[in-house]
């Protein structure tokens, strides 16, 4: 695969994806090491601060792409912004004010889901920015991991928001948490539909075109031989 020279804007986006992939990978490894050693109840003490800081990076990435590489926007682009803001809200609006809920098993699943999702996505975008293509296995992972990570993350977040209601003291904060719980199912439905639609337009359509091209290239053209009469 060729490595293409990058302009200033794309170079910055590439470096962001490299740094983000590294940080999410470090967070994932830290999770895998600490969980068997200390258990889920003591896991937040060893990973929460680092995990919450790394969770801010998707918003930084969305802002960089919006400012440097996006000449125009569509409504579908706002899903990326929503996802980044949702992660910050979960960390600093739900978990940070109520640290006791981080001892629940759902917090471990939340870390697992977010780490897998962002490791794959950042690695894919960084690879594609530098080479303008990607290996087929990485392309497949980028467009299919949501079948696992979406449900793991969504269920974990709903449980944590529900648990935080038992500790919240501010009325406005409690109202925001209740509204958040009510919004999860309809918003999650539309988000899942968007992810499936993105897979259909970017992965399924590409693979169908690729397979069709292979079939056409393997079919040999049939050349009809003209019949000729030989005079004797």
C-alpha cells in the first residue's frame, strides 16, 4: 500500500487518529490488566480518570474534521457530534458526580464497548487518511462492530443513568437524567438505523460492486467463428 504525502490539515487529522488509537488501546490494555487483579469494585480507582479524559477525544476529532476537512455538512454528520457529546455527558454528567455507580458491572462493559469501538474507528480513519484505502478486514470491522458495541454501550449507559437517580440531589440534574432515560430507546432506534444505513451504502454497495467486477473479469467473451464454405 502506498503512503501518500499529506497536506497540513490532513496531517493534523492523521496525527489525531494515531494519538487517539494509541490512547484507546492503552485504556483497553489497562482495563484488561486491572479487572482480573482488583475486580470491578476497585476498577474505577485505577482507570476512571484516564478513561474519562480519553473519552473527550471524539469531540476533539469531530471538531478537527469539521473545521479542516468538511466543506459542507449533512444531517447525518450530526450523529458523530451527538455520539461525542453523549460520551462526555456520561462521564462528567452521570458517572463523575456519582462515583459509587462506577463499581457496578455495567461500568466495566461501558469501558469495553467504548474502547473497542473507538480503537477500530480511529485506526481505520488514520489508515485510510494515510493510504487512501484500508485492508478488507479493517474495512469490515469498521462497518460491522456496531452490532456488538452499540448494544453493549447502550445497555450499560442506560443502567448507569438509572443507578445515578438514586444519588442525585439537584432537581434539574434529576430531571435531565430522567429525560435521558426516556430518550434512549427512540434515539437509539434512529442511531442504529443510521449505522445500518451507513453500512449498506458504504460497505454493502462497495462489496457488491467489487464482486460484480470480479465476475465480469472472469467471464471470457465468446467469439463466434464465421462459417466459411471451402470450394472443392
